[in-house]
C-alpha cells in the first residue's frame, strides 16, 4: 500500500505523471462510455468499432499503469 501512495504522490509532481494520469483518465472514461453503450444496446451485439475502442482504451489504462510502475522501479 505504501508503494501505491508513493506512486500516486509522484504522479502529481511530474509532467510525465500528468500525461500518464491523463491517459489513465481518458481510458477510464472511454471504458465507462463503452460500458454504458453496451448496457443500452444489450439486446444487440456490440458493433466492431466499439469493441475495438473498448479494447484500445483498456490497453491505454494498463499501459499508463505499467509506465508508472516501471518509472518508479
């Protein structure tokens, strides 16, 4: 838990951290948006472009987390 607090406090101090946080929030918002679309369209199959957007935004989230972790090793 201490490592997580260190990472989170370091994110706010560096410009790279702000960029990473931006990627993370953008990905998170895309996932929430995609999930909401899926809820409204649950009787239909998700269109391919939304599935691609969802997987790309999930990748953006994991990439931002990985960058932060590698950055602080």
